[in-house]
C-alpha cells in the first residue's frame, strides 16, 4: 500500500492538472478559493448524522486545505444556502480507516472531478479518520443564528443507514451518479476499522 505522503503527492498533482487546486501561492484563486499555507484546496460533498441519531441527516459541502502530509482541515458549509452558512469544522488525519465506508460507498464525492482524479484522491482519504463538529445544531438548523453548544457528527459506515433519496437528490444537484462512482472505486483497498472507531455504535455519543 502506498504511503499517505506518496498518495498526497499524486492527488495534488492530479488535482492541479484537473484545475481543482493550485500549489502555487502566486496563482490567482480558483473557483473554490485558496486557503492554508500550501494553498492546496479540495472541494468535497457528503453526508453526516448527529452522533447517536442516524435519522438526523446533514448534507455538507467541505472546503478543505491540505495543510501537511498528515493533516487536512475543512470548513463545513450547508449546501444551497445563500450566503453560504458555515455549519462546522472537520479535521482529517492520516491513519486507520475511519473514512472507509464514505469512500467505498460513493457517499463522499468531488463534484466536477473526473473518475481518475477522484480515485487517486479517494485512495488517500480511505486511509484517514475525521473528527467533525457542527456548531450549527441540528435542532436550530432553521434559526437565523447558531444557538446552543456544538454537536459531534459522524459519517455513515454501512449500507442501509442513509436513505437513497438523499443521495439521489445530491446526484441531481451536482450531475453525479453515485452508483457509477462506487463502481469506479471498487478496487480501492480499504483497511480494517481499528479499535476505538465508530464509538457511536457502542453508545458513546
């Protein structure tokens, strides 16, 4: 299996060729903007749920900066809001496969990316784990300001947890086909989930 650092280098090169990111700090911003010291930007879209509550579904846009070979940080926004509503933050760290199902299922996508670019980036992300907090609580999602304390949110880990209607609506918005995306990623090797991952399944929320 390739190392995280090697995969990151491949992903950044492919994304740059695809026009999705820029590693040159002197270049003008692209459509997603440039943040972070390396100015490497990654745009993702996926789904979360409030920890312990599979029925409290959150659709999210992630605007991520590749900070180093081991660390990606993302600002999480609510899709379809104008002005864009900042929902929370996610930190993605290299290591065991907390993000495994989101990658292999096709739930986590890169809108506008070609299949070969998508696969290389997902080879990187399948070996990572994420820590995500939403500062805009689910119960106050219709309020004009974010009330209450932040909530921990989780990613889906198995078929049947997320109603296909949500994924179908997302595919329509971005012009995607998550079934085709899943098939394209079918040969990505996903390592086993480590002890301590998916703690919400054991009642730790």
